[in-house]
């Protein structure tokens, strides 16, 4: 048997073994080919029988139990780094503006209207006058005013771990219900940035009263108030009777932490939870086949990838990076990781559902060519290979990816890849530090390319989670900066596509999959609307989930 056939046989055995293993411990982490299926086409998890209308008063009551695949570590908006924290934060606190449920545009939220100056440097917001904070330890449900906007947004601009509001210079109060936000420079993505969970409005009294513990005692103006935060177990929320946008139907909301996908599916089937999020692997098929459950699937605004260190070690050499990419059959790897149609092959660091995507650039991604890979590695001065470490969060899907990658690199380049796993909080710190040889993760956000390209490839983000690899290209910076100065979407898209080409030609990472958003539901859950950005909204001006 030839070496190649031996390798392929070994790889198949590895995949099958991993599949057997992960059938007992399924994952997911964290956040469309052709125009993706529009989120606006999605229907609620389960609609009531049209012949049996439900009276408004009969929709009230019940607690919704939602499973998260990883544990939130800190609910302080300036400290959160992953989707898990964001899901909870959005249930407790509000932003000035919000994305519509179908992601088609920006809608009023705590702000009722806004306008921008001609030079794009000053945004004026008029605020709601009927909003109150939830009661906390250091204030008794005070009235929301412009002073709270100034405090919360300037705090985010100055202290955010993810630089979530870096373009904001300062906020000026016009009166109690009107503010002016001054930018350092024009930013066409500014309104979208304001929708981020890191930019929710929080009261100064609670933040300063709790100090470093505020992340366990979040207070906001949202539909649910934080009752108890049990680290690594669950987050218990209770109905905010004074919520400005609606009277929430639910009495409460509980986010349960279930990292094992198989256990999550079992919990859904037994009724322990009502919503299973981020389903993957065999769990997807189990829910699909269960007539007593409901499943929803839609293409996500998502990219899974492996970064390579551009500052230190062998991967600082572009030839080494190209060799690594060419040594991996990405199509086969994706088939091995996602055996239940949970994802499609990715090519670029931007999801196809984004309006900045350019399918013509897919052809410049290096194709699988082991012989050329060996030649490139030899030219780079590593004919006998070397050793690398790759860091991933402790999710079986990511570990499976690393194991397949490990086999390819050893077989084709004699590179010894050591897999290092960690829970999300530890992993995000390592990935941000720039010390990892490689790290694997995924990114999901809004359709605006800013949230992918600027956050992962602008040099100003070096040291943050998005650009822990140290990508630094002055021409890419210029194009990304220019894209924020123009307001026309077509002009912005053209600039982002230029930047995307330079980024792709740098061979800085392997983009391997665009995962779907897949949730399982108890049929009792009514009017739950999934989103391509994988954000959970239970009650808002548009949505009010209830239990049958």
C-alpha cells in the first residue's frame, strides 16, 4: 500500500474514531452560499394552530430554559469576549439602537431618532423618556437619562477589552433626553457598532458600587433582571415588570450551561431545557428525527478558521503559511468534521452572507498540493519540518479539526502539531496574547464587513481577540479606514473587496467552514425567531416569546 493510501486510510479511521467519541460528547463553539436564505423568511419555532387563537392573557407565565454550549465568564459589557456572555447581556440590558430581527437595518431602541452632521463626526440622539433601570444594590430603579448614556458609552470607548467603541471620542449632554456623540473620525459602521452588547447602557451607581464584581451583578433596562449568576452552571433571570418596550410574557429566563452536545440533546428530549443552541454532530440528526421536537436551521454569518502567528516562529514566513495551507485537503477535512450537514466549506475570512463578500477571490486560496507544500517548506529552510502548538477551546468539533490537521501536517510536511485545549475564558486570553503558534476558533457577527475585516485584520486590533495573530498591512489599514469614511454601500463594498484580496493573498489563516445556526426546540416554545448572527432575542419591541 502506498504512503498516500496509508495516510488516507489512517485519516478515515481517525475521523470515524472521533465521530464515535464525540457521539458521547458533542460540542459547539461560541458568532451562506449564494445569497443566503434570508433570516426574514424564518418562522417562529412553533406557531399556534390558526384555528385556535390564543388569548393575550393566556400567553403569560412560564420560565424558558435555554442551553448554552459554553459558560459566560463575565457579564460586564466592557469585559465580555464571546457570544455566550453577549446572549445574557442582551437579555438584561439595552443599546441605543438595535438591528431589526431580519438584520435588514437599524431600528430605534433606547433612542427614538438620530441624525448625523455633514462631516459624519457628530451624531445626535433623542432618547426615550419612559425607561427605568432594574432595581439593584446601589440604586432603586432610577430613571434612564442622557447622563447614563454618557457614562456607559465613554466607559466602553476607554475600557472595552475588544475595542468595541474605539471611534467614539466623547459624549455631550444636551438635556436629559438628548445627547451628542462625537467621533474621532467618520465611521459608516458607527450605528451598527452601537448595537453591540458591549455598548449596552448600564448605571454608574451599580458599576462603581460593585467594582470588579459588576460582571456578576449586571443591571440594565432590558426585559429580564439578573437574579443569580452561578458560574459554570446557569444564569437565572427574572421578568422586569417595568420593561419599557413590552410586558414580557415569560416569568423568567434561565441560561443553563451544557457543554456536551449529547447531554444538551438529552436535556431537550427530557424537558430539562426548552431550547438547545448551537447543535452539531450526531445531535443534529437526533433532533431532526424526533417527532416530538422542532429544529430550525439557517446559514449563519459565521467563519471557522485557524490563525497562524505572523509575528513569531516559522509561520512568520509567508512560504511556510502557504505550505501549511496546501498541505491540508480542506474539503475532506470539512466532510470529516461536519458529517450531518452542519456547515459548508469556507474560503474567505468573510461569510458569504455579508454584502462585502467577493466569490471571485475564492480561486486565489491555495489548493491542496502536498508536493508543492513540501517544496515551499524546503525553500523556507525547513526541509525536515518543525514543531508547532495549536490552541483551541475545549469543544469536540474544534478538537476534531485539530486532529485531522495534525495528521495532514505530519504526513505531508513532517510538522509535529501539539493540540492545546482550554475553556473559553482561558483560550480567549491566550489567543489575544500573540504567543500561540496557531489558534483555531470561529467568528460570527453582523453582515457589515467592518465586524469581520476591521476587527480581525486592522493593526489597531493587534492584542485583541480578533487580531491576536498580529496581522499588520498598511495598505489593508488604509482601505479599511477609507471604507469607514464613505456612506455609500457599494463604495464601501468595493473598498472591502480590495482589502479582502490583499488579506487572502497574505495566507495568514485557513478559513475552513461557514457553520449553520442550528437550534432544537420544545414545541411549547412560541414565536422564537432565529437570527443569522446567532443572537438570542426573547423579548424586544419586535419579539415576545411565550410558552404554550
